[in-house]
């Protein structure tokens, strides 16, 4: 059986064989896109696919869903496994965290297609707040609990190669390992830091930063579909990053205005009934919009408006 068929067999064991066979036939020619089946990355990933027009119907207890709008089968997998599945060519594309790619040692085997801007966090060494340690080297040779065995081992070998640091795998609730006497320190993900502080821990070192990324297998045979998905995702990212500013400016002030709003390539200019004035449209960074508005007002721009962007191709 093909990889896609194997995946579908595994996820449809409770269906009558004919029903499974009918669905397996639908995998033909489809790109396999893996997304997290649960956890902090699941909801924003599902929302991203919706905005990209990748619609699908997921049946209960079934971890494969067929898109009704593109030649795609969406495969629901644990986020920790997605980089491995993509790197091994079991699926064509996936959404997972940069931390998971590094932990499964797939950095050289997957192509990073887009940074998605959500799921931002840091992998950190943490110790009890009562602990005097202020740097990770103080924890070398001690007991460390973590879900990230590879990254933790690599990190401590890099800072203290002569020490025999004892690293234990914990699949969940890593933050309680110190309180329960299992470890002297933990290596875990930190988002806001609320869970860390509530557990009586403090951060003493950062191993890496992470966020959700769209990845692909560079050897996929579905390159045309993968390129289309990538374009759609990048269009959404651009739409979230930029807004459109629209204003009128006296022609004498146009050179200054263009410096303030250069756009992606150049601003769009349009004549007005008054030949001394011109209408200008340009993309500006959303997080700089208020500063841009202030500067435009200072040089005499009028009718200044900001528009949100739902989608884009730039």
C-alpha cells in the first residue's frame, strides 16, 4: 500500500472494509497535509486553513479528512510527530513547531515554507525559585526532566561536556517534576511564563525560540499543490502583517509622502479633480500604522484612511 493508504488504514480500523476502501480511493492524486490533532497549535492551524480556503469535512474518530476545495487530504497527527512524517516523506506538508523539528532532528530533511506567527514560545531551563542557580551550567551533572530529550542532551553537552547530566523523559506536566522530587531542574516550553511561575519555577537559560511553521518535503511529487498552499498561506501572513493606507496629498509634498509610505514596491498614485493634489494608496506595516498616520498628518495629508486586508497576493 502507498503511504497515504497505510495512514488511512490505520485511522479507519473501526469502519467496514468496503467503506475504508471507498475512502482510500479518494487519496489518489491528493497532497497529504498533516496538522496537529490537539494542543496549542491545533485551533490556530484549523483557522488558518479556513482562511486559505482549504475546506474539509472531518468525521468523528477519523484522522483523515478530504478537502472539498483542493486536491488535499488533511491528516491529523500529534504535533511532535509531524516533522518526522514530513521529513520521512510519509506526508507532503505539515504544520508544527520549530522546536519539534529540532527535537526530531529533521531540520535538514524538511523545507521551511513559512513562519506562521502563532505558537510562539521559548524552550528554557527552569529551576525552583528557591534554588540559588542563576545559569544552566549550575545544573550540569544533576537530574533534568523534559519532553525534549535530544535538545536537552545536546544543550548540556555543549555547555558542560565533562559532566554526566541525568536527563529523564516526562510526557506531560513537566513543571511539577521538581516539586515531586523527580528532578533538580526541568527543560520545558515557556509562553507567557504564568505556568512556570505558578509552579514555583524560574527561568535561568533559553535553549531556543520557537513558533509554528509550515513545512514541506522537498522530494514531494505534489509540488504544484504544495506551491499553491504556500502562496495562500503567505497571502494570509501578508494580510495580517500589513494594512492599506489611503490619503490625499498636495503634489509639493508628494516626495515626502512617498518616503513615509513607500509601499511594497511603490505607492499607487491617482489624479484628483484638483490638479494640485494627488490620491495615494500604499501598504504599511500594521504595527507602525499610528506612527505613519502622525507623520502624514504633519506634512498636510488629508482624508487619511486605514483599511484592513483580508487576503493578499503580493
